[in-house]
C-alpha cells in the first residue's frame, strides 16, 4: 500500500525531476507533476499540472490535496537575479504558503552545495556550518532553507533540505569524483526523506558513497539514506581525459567548484 495518497513534484520536466517521476511512483497512489514545460505522456498514476512558480495562485492551487511535496522546481543554476527571484525565491514562498493553507506536512527541498560553496574542501563541514553561498543561485537556496526552518518552527511543516552536489549520469571531471551523486542515489535520498518516521528540519548532503569524503553527514543519519553507488568505476576514465587541476584555483579549493569563479550573472561580461 502506498505511503502517500498524492505527492506533488515540482520541476518534474527537469533532469532530476524526470528521474524522480519514475523512482517515486511506488510511494503514492497519485503523482502530481508540476512544471512550466510540457511533461510528455502521462502515466496511469500521474496528474499533470502546468504552472509557473512565480504565479502565486496557480502554485498554491497545485498543492491542494497533496500529502507531501518534492520541491525541485526553480532556477536550475546561476541565472540573472530577476529569474532567481521569481522562480526560486518567490516560487518557494508560494509552495510553502500552499502547504500551510492545504495542510501539507512534509516537503523535500532540492537545496544545493552552492549554499555552502565557499567553504574549503578540507574544512570537513557538517550541517551546522554557516552558509557561504557562491552566487545568486546559492543565495536563493539559503533563503529557502531559512524559509523552511520558519515553517517548521512556527507551522509544523517538516522539511528535508537536500544539498545536492553533482547529480549526473556519470562524473564529468575530477571534482565530480568526490561530488558525484548518481541518479539512483538521488532517488534513494529523496525516498529516504519521504519515508523517515520524523524529519523535523533536516539538512542533508547529497552525494554517493565516493571514496573521497568532503563533508560530515552524520546530522542527517535519522533519514536512513544509504547510497549504493560510487564514482570509483569512472575514476580511471575521468583521470585519463582530464588534466590535474591547479590546487590553488578557486574551483578546486572550494566546495562550489566553478561557481566560485563565475562573474555576477547580471554583468554584461557574463552574457
């Protein structure tokens, strides 16, 4: 018997949302898939809801009759301020207001390594470390982490904030040998956040079981996430095709990688 009657997945047409669409199907009688882009053919247990997160009325309406929300919508990477403001910041507020209005008790939020991107790789931080965003995208993630904390403390809505590192089909460079999160492990992480007996307000780092460890994830052990994949099968190929990086480069020193070197996205040189 499914644990939930209806789960809303925002960003369901995206790279990770499309993985969750299939992976989370056993957890709910109905998946309500939300995105502003077309969602393709509808499976038997799916409802499709096309809306823009910046539209408060449409977003709040999409949360009605849902038991849980998997919030993966918003700006997918560093973007101009107005886009980040409308999609991730305003959009997430609309999600939480919808949850409050309609009695949704648990949200799983796709946060990011970029909320803590300017911590050095060797710092071995845990979830209690201060946020150090590496761009506007990272700032938007810290906003939603704080917003979700408020909605837990004041309104009793649980949230698992998943600071996803590099979720790709396979590692593309040497950094991803430690930051890699396989698609399978991404689904397992979200599933753990949905099925844990109690979440409260939890921050968890999202990586596979890679050999090199850069963060301490013990403060999220109560989620029960058990990664099953690793970057090691890809190591030889990645090391063969990519040069050894400069250890003093910002993209190597800091958890956020190349985001730490990006120009402000609203600067003319960044376009």
